[in-house]
């Protein structure tokens, strides 16, 4: 039975009936799974019979983990009809629907239809990765004179937070309503020693779907011991709706330099100019135009799987990337406070994964653009620091803005 179970949904419904464009409320705090919530299985309570021009939020149970934790799925909709489904397992964006140039909506991110497939086998589809996005060489670093050993899960290296990173835990959740955005604030306490990291890290990630057609991600964290932190979003995008590979997408990266890697994809420490190489995306270029060129870095990555050094002025938001998909006209612009962006061309996708709606994800069927600090920064003193200390606050924002041309 459909029943309204929380005040934030009611507020959405009232706003919808009154024809508001957005609404403000102090929503009821939801109990987190960690606190042992007991809620009715079916929490679906969408104001289904109302038109657009209102923000909407709806929450339902998406499934349960093996240890009995309930996983919830938030369905957000902005005033223009863009939709984002976000679940509490892995803080994963399960689907993201945006219009093409003719107004036809499609889901532009890769993933699965159900929780169990995400748990069984996911190459970080749509997740928040942490405590440290990308690699730390040999899973080791020294901080304030002490050596730390992290879980290794990528040959000898540590990748995306280790064996059980932030993409594989159930986050607490609170709905968020703003005048021009609707969202969910997800929280996770990463305990001292988890995957080898020092300090209890309290992390929150707030996803907002704004009426400017942005998916805005606000990251925050505090710690009680010095620790590296590098959170990012690992969405796999295909702006044509995962009907073909992403090689025809036209990419611009606002970066004069990148961080070259060794065979294990660990940065050498250099910042190399992109000029005259297939890494140059200053001028918008199809992803596939040079991907098969003989160039050592492309060989190491099996395609693009590198960090670009963003051209930045100060610490504010900078345009990092723009991607245009010519057949649908969809455009995605990424702005960030971070100094780098990992552009990964989906090289490990090989047709063995069948995702949403039975679609088979073949080689390079999706790409990732992960805003971040540079890989292996804890071992690279010349890279911008990723160390968060007690009393400091980790705060960073990235936005993905959708339009058409
Ligand atoms: C990142 C890494 C890649 C790969 C993907 C997920 O982009 O750099 O090597 O791990 O995530 O498969």
C-alpha cells in the first residue's frame, strides 16, 4: 500500500498542489540504518498526480545487504523534470535522466536495476569512492613519522579506498530541501583503522538536484587523527543513453598538464604538458580520435585512465570539463574546487556486465570524470596535500550541469 511516511514528502506534495516552484522546509530527520531503523518496507509516497515545475523527492526501500541493513533509494526530480535516483549503499547514483535536444529523456549513467547486482560485482558504478579515490602506491605512506599500511586491492596497490571502500558501505541519510534544489545528505563514519587508515573520519556527501539542471555534490569530512582524504564520484556516463560506446563524445578538459603514470598507473610525480600529445583536450576533441595512437601513456592505461592538472585560479569553482554528445545534443559541464580530474574511458568494460534494462556494457560503453586530488599524493610531497588534520574541515564541491545544443 502506498502511504505517506515522512514530513518531507508531504511538504513536496503540498508544494506541488500549490504550484510552488521549489519549497523550503525543515524536514524530519530520518533514522539512519546504523542506528537500527525499523521502517515499513514500502515507503513509496510520490505525489504522482502533479505536473512539473515543482521539486519532488520520494524515498523507498531498494533492498537489504547480507547483514540485514536496509538500503534506501531517493528519487529526486527538479522543476524541469530532470531525475536522479540515489541509494544509500555506496552513495550511488543509480540513474540520472536528462533530456536530449528534442526533449526526450534518457538515463545517462551506467549501473544496475537492483541492489544485489551492485553488491555482487560493480566497477564502482555511480559510487562515491573513498577514503582515498584512485591509487596509493603499494598501499603505504608515511605521515608525521609513522608508516601506515593500507589494504591492497589493485595488484600491489591500494585503489579507491581498499577492499571495502566507501562505495561498499551503507550510508546514513537525511532528505534535503532548498528553494531551488532537492537532495539527500548521506553520512558515513569511517572508523580509525578501517582499511588501514588512521583516525575516525566523519564524512558527509550531499547530492542536490538543482533547478539550474545541475547535480551538485558537496563533500565534507572531519577527523580525530591526521589522515589522507580524497573523495570523488565514480559515475559512468554515456550521454547517448548507453546504446553505443562513448568514443564519439566530444571532450574538453581544461588542463595544460597531466600526471603521467608508470605501468601500474602510479604517477611518476611529473606534471607533463599535454601539448602535442593525445592527452590534449584543450580544444574539444572526440574521445576516440586518438585513443589508439601509439603513445606509451595510452598503452599503460589501455586508453585514457589519467589525472589531468586543472588550470585553476585560486580555490573556487573552475570549469574542469565539458562533454558534448553529437547525436543527442546532450552537454555535460563539470565544475569543481578540486585541483585534478581523472578521465577514464571505460577501458575495463568488456561486455561481461549486463546492466540496467538488460543492456550489455561493452568496451568503452561509459566514461568517468572523477574530480579529485592527484593519485598517490600521500607519497608525492610536491603534489597538493590530501592530509586532513583534527580541527580542520574537508570541504569540496563539484557540479555536473546538463544542457543541450
Ligand atoms: C579509476 C581507475 C581505473 C579503474 C576505474 C574503475 O578510473 O583509475 O584504473 O579502476 O577507476 O575500474
